[in-house]
C-alpha cells in the first residue's frame, strides 16, 4: 500500500484559528446525544452508521486535544 501525502494546511488552520480539538470533541458528543434523541424506529442502521462516523472523528480529535 502506497502512503499518500496530504496537504493539511487548511485543516491545521481550522484547528488553530477556528475551533480547537477539545471543543470539537465537545460538539461531537453533543451531536451524538442529539442524534440519539432524534432517531426514529426503522432508521437504526442509518443511526449506527452515523454514530460510527462520529466515533471515528471523536477518537482522532481526542488524540489532538490531548496535545493541547
């Protein structure tokens, strides 16, 4: 598997000037709780997919927040 190099300048700027990783973690947790309250019967698979995405993002932002 070939490693790809990404230009993360925009993302780095986002974290340093718009919202710090710790605040993003807080917002992702809020989003998860709000999503739990809004889920309707029959949308369980969609809910699970969304929660998996939120979990992946949270894990990465949490690692960054530990560096603050």
